[in-house]
C-alpha cells in the first residue's frame, strides 16, 4: 500500500514545482517538449538545468525510450524526469517508471497531472512527486491552487528572494510564438509563491466540484463524438481536459478562423516549447501541434455552442 502522508498545497502548481526542483537542483531534468511554457520558465527562474525531449507519437507523452537512452549515457546518474500527462491521459505507468529507475536508481520522477482531476489518494506508480493544479482552465478550475504528493518527506518552501512584480509571462511567450521568434530574454517577476488552503479544505472544494465537471464533460463530449467524423477524433483516453481533434495542417487555421468568425472558440494548445529557446525540430511534437485543435467541454461552453462548432468544422472539412 502506497503512503500519501506527505502533502503540500500552494497558490499554484508552478510554486510547488519551483520549490521541489530547487531542492533537487543537482541534476539534469528531462522535459517533454510539448509542455506548457510556464514549466521551462519555472526551471529558468529556479536556475535548474533542463533538456527537452520529443513526445512518443502513440502515447503523446514524453518518449520514454529516449529518456532511457539518456539514463544509460549519464555519467553522473543525476537525472530528473518531468512526466506530463498530455491532455490529462491517466494510465498506470508503474512498469515504465520501474524500468527507468532500474537503469538509474537515483532518477527522480515528477508525475505532472495538472490536466487531470485531483485525487485524494492517487497511485504514485513509482513517481517521487505527483503534481496537480486547480488553476485557470484546468479540469477543476478553482481560479488558483496547486497540490503535491510526495513519496517521502518533502516540504513546500517559499523562496523569499524570488522577485514578483506582476509580469504576465503568458503574454510574453504567446507574442513570441505568434511572431515565430525566440524569447529576447527570460521573463522574471511573474511567479508569486504563496500558501493555499489546507489539504482537507482544498479537497472539500475539489470534491464538491467533481460531479458537475464529470457530468458536463460527458454531455459536451457526446455531442462532439456523435457529430464529428471519427477519423479526426483522438482516442477517448485523450478526451478529458478538452475534446481533441487532429486535422490536416492546411485546414487547421481555416477551422479556427471560421469558428472565431461566428463567435465560437477553440484553442491550438501548446507549440513545441523549445521554440522559445531554440529552433530545434522535434518531429512528433511539431506534427501534433500542426494539426491538433482543442474543443472546449467545460461549463463556459454551451451545448448549442458545441453543436454549432461541429457544424462549422464539418462544413470547413467539406462533410
């Protein structure tokens, strides 16, 4: 039976991540290149080394075969892995994590479940830290809040020297992506570390919100499943945080443009985050980005909007 007695809460998940990697800064951390840009920017703030890895074209998560190669090649044996659950996909990774730790016993694994619904007693599946978020646009959106479970004694430490001046890093990196350029400088002053509710109070809020979230997600997802071509739908395991479709790159922008023209919404999700730092090509992540569209399935998107979204997508596809 796994123990979950080491728990910390904070104002946001990045605060918990910053605290943890600062405590384990003596290693190279491997990040999936399709990660939210806030994550590598958190590593930059913490002055902790990281390396991007492409995703696996089937799992859409970090390529664990590539991770294993790096572990075999490591001379120090000091490696950390941030395993991101792409689109909130949740499956048992215990065999994978065990395999990696058999290569390099000292490997630390952060299981990033920020796009998953938080569980009171999650299975660690061999991870050292399980990280959740209830911030903006997450499955359980409480307007803020992060939650961490640790496999052994760890604590959340607020860095009193970390500058905060209200800089909006999202505006900065979205502008860079739009202009197709790297960041001119690494933004500072955007991460405010703070406390949050106690775990019990936090989970009371989470569990109160879960039934409505699950019911509404199922309701909206059913509209997409029944009204969009099955050929463009990702498999069901990826349809939790949003409902995701993949189309030809030539038609993706047309779909988004037509949706916006009629007052509807969709998102394109994250570009390969390395584009903020370099021009390296990561084939699988770049390919996914070029065709994926995230359709909304939360309480802010009505059934009528979902139906209209399907109609416009089908018309644009010529269906």
